[in-house]
C-alpha cells in the first residue's frame, strides 16, 4: 500500500480521539491562538497584508480584516510564527500547531464547521505531520530544509481533507498534491522570511485539499516514489517496510501525547530553551550571582541562536516577552556582557538520536570567577510533557498575548470557548472574539 494511501485511510478512519489528546490539543490551540493575536500587530504581518487583495469571507486573527480563505491561512500563519511563541515537536523538529491552526480556522469559518470537527481535524493534521516527521525530519534538517513546513504541508492537506469530508481517493490526491508544494530553506532563518515559510505552508496545504476537491489528481506514490517527496527532500529510501510501520502507528499513541509537544515560556527559537533552562537551573541551585560569572558554555544547535540574551534577561529581571526584544534592551552594556560571556560547543554523542527525541540534551557549564565549574544536563525544556507549564501558567501567557489587543473580557471569553470546543456549534463564535 502506498504511503499516501495509508495516510488517506487514517484520515477517513482515524484512531479514537482520546481524552488526553483532546486536553493537550486544547492547550496547544489556546497557546498558538494567543500567538496569532499578538503577532497580528507586527510590522511583518502588516507588510504581508499590504500585498494581498482585500475582501473575502475569512478573518485575519487580531485585526478582523476580511480576505479569501487561502490568504487568511497565509496571514494567520505568519502572525502565529513571527514572534516564536508557538509550540514545538521533536518528532518533526518543528512547530506543529501553528501549521495546523490557520488553514483549519479559515476553512472552518468559511464552511461553518463545528468545534468538535475542528478539534478532530487539528489532531489529524498534527498527527500526520509528526509521523511524517519521524520518517524524514532529521534528513530535512541536514539538507537545509525548514522541517516545520516540509512536513507540515502534508499534515495540513490531510487535516483539511478530514474537515471537508473528502472521499478516500480525493484525500489521497490531496496528499500527493501537497508533496509537490512543500517549501522553505533554513538559510532564511533569522529573517522575516522564516514566518513566510509557515504562512505559505498553511496556504498551500489548504490549496492542495481544495484542488483535490475540485478534481485534480496526483501520483499515488508521490511520497515514496523514485522521484518523490521523501527521496527528493530527504535523500533517503525505505529499508523494507520501515516507513509504512511509522505511518501505521498514527493515533497509537497520538504524537501530541507521546512524545508530546513543547509549549514555550518565551519568544525565542526552541533550540535556546533547553540550555537556557539548564543555565537558569544552575544559577538558582548554586546561588550564583551575576557578578560572579566568568563564562557560560552550552553545547549544540544553540550556536545559531542567542542563549546568552535569554540568560541576560533572566539575570537582570527583564520579562522575556517580545516587547523586550528591541535594540535599547539588547545593546545595554550589562546584557552585552552576558552575551559575550556565553560560548557554544558541539557534543557529537547526541548526533544519532532518533528523530522523535529531538536534537539532544543540553549540557551547560557556568564557570565562576573562583574557577569553579557548575554543571547541569537538561533532557527537555520547561514546557515539555516531562516538565509541563501548568494550566495556570498557560492562561497567564495567553492573557499576556491577548488582553492588550482584545480587552480582558473578550480574551477571557475566547479562552473559555476554546476550552469548551466540543460544545461550539460554529467556529465563527471563536473567530468573532479574536479581534
């Protein structure tokens, strides 16, 4: 059986939606919905909106502007990812929720979808992208692709097909079409184009499902074929039935439950969170004062991102939120001093871990001026299911992201609506509270 057929059969007959999966899905939806609201105020989103035609029946979260369905998926994808507040998955080495939400919101708003169907479509979307990620994510990362979007477009097409009730054949075609629409190169990380990757993925995954609905066909082996998605993006071939086994595990257990998604406490790339948490643990554990720090060392992928800035915010009492990511904070002498004392090194022993285990633990050393080395290893960041953010902590983050823009009363109503998604008769009830 082809891989796209396996996915299509899962979409048409998914595993039971467990209570745990539903609970965790609501947490991720709350989290990224808040990210879309605060992200709508960014210059990046305003520029992106300026090139799109006005008018339509789908809503830009945060502003209330109306655009066509694919444009809403694009803009809300950009806004939800622009500030790096959205959750992450070790299975696809990317951001699962913000790939799912924008396309599903646009489609559900246009077609009057129930909250229950929306919630189920969200779980289908994230499950497909994460299990596809277990096949290909590590190779995508090595080859310079943005794992979030290359895996995400397949998941979005699947989730939209579920919401649209496409038949088995059209669902398979949607997956095949999506295989030709994947895009996003890592060389654009650190620029505004990174959030465009996410917006495009949301738009193109939705488009794949709409094209299949309209009658477009695709190769039945578009994923695993000789010149298909897995080989051309990942440069790998299956050994026996290994790819089939991974996809046949969809829903057993849901990826959102095991290994789980990681919710972020602050707006930085996920690679900074493990080492930053470990450094904060060491400082608190050993009572280290800022003036005692000689040098900070952290291993791994974090070399491309500023762990030092995250630590400096913590040490000097600045809230780690987007409004403090500005030149007058970054360039303060005390902040720059900590950044310049933070160094990175590679730890090869973590390079061959399975995809769903992510990039590996963070080993950190804080060297104090007396020559002492204070060490800590952290397997997962705060926000992972092994060290989760509490429901109360999630609520506080969500309110920080939304109440300034929506008002406290409307933000509270939206939060409660998402908690009770199964009872929502029309997703427009949530959208109308989102601006």
